C-alpha cells in the first residue's frame, strides 16, 4: 500500500519539464502498467524508460481512484 500523498497534477509544472498530456482508457493503463518486455540484454536506459512509463500508468490509475 502506497501511503504517499497524491499530489494533483500541475499542468504548468509538467509543461515546464517538457512533458505533454496523454489520455488513456483505464483498461489501457492497466495493461500498460504491467507491460514489460525487458530482459537481460535490455540497456539500462531502456529499462529506466520502461519503469518510468509503467510507474506513471500506475500513478494515473491511483490518482483517478481506479486502482485495484
Ligand atoms: Zn521493461
């Protein structure tokens, strides 16, 4: 169980970091958060990207109250 406080997304702060919004259906997010094809040959940079994307998919579900 994640006890961290969920902070609302600040669109201006996200844009300042060069990020753009991506809207997905909950089922797509549930698929994405478990999607990982990394193996022993996967470069660290790609592993990090995979982890970030899956974390954000999970966080989006959590923020929307759709986890579980
Ligand atoms: Zn992966």
